[in-house]
């Protein structure tokens, strides 16, 4: 399950007699799983001409009733305004959304899903969430809760987890 680069690091840690070999292996297993999920996600979205970022914009717009201003989309997606602009350009070229002036304030811009964008966002969101849920079908509900608690416990030892806890 480990990527070759991580397997090499584990083997080197074993050769050097490090006491943390088991923890290294766990970390690298988690990274390998995350990478596999990312690759699978990309391969599922690619036939629709979508990246993960473009998919996120679609489902955020869909969830907001089809309309949001660009700055709010950027904030909700956790990306910069420059990044959201590039994502919007591509989605607009593909006919999935339109940029419109705000009805109340013509200086403000609203991003609006087209009918095609709404259909795609709705269909893909359902497909995507079912696929993600299916990743955990091998775990019963007790194991899922336990995994969640364990992942949260490990997360608290990351820099981000420690910053969030303060």
C-alpha cells in the first residue's frame, strides 16, 4: 500500500533502528490512502471536464441556490480571488455558469449556474457523495466512529491541529 518513496523511508528507518518505524508506516499509509482517493476523485471528475476545484465551485453554487458573488465563492472554497477567477473562466467557457451584474447593485457581480450547470452539479454531487460513502462500506458504524476519533486525535498533533486548539 505504501508508495515507493515512503517504503524507502520506512526501510531506512528500520535499518537505522529508529523506534518510530510503526508510526512512520501509519503516516505513510494515510498519505497513500489520501493520494489514492485524490487520484480516484480526479478520474471520476475528468470525463465531465472538471477538476476538484471546478467541481467545488459548481456544488457551492448549486447549494446556494445557483447564485453567489465571486468573493464569497472564493471564501467558501478556501481559495484566493485570483484562483476563483480562473476556475470561473473555465466553467463559463464550458457553459456551466454565467457572470451577471447584481440586480440591486450593478457594480457587483453575481455568478449564476446555467441550466446545464445545475443539472451537472446535482447529478455529480449525488454520484460523488455515494462514491465517497462507499469507501467506508467495509467499516461498520462503530468502526467508522472509532476511525473518526483516531484521525481527530492524530490531527491534534499536527501544527494546524495545535493552532486550532489554542
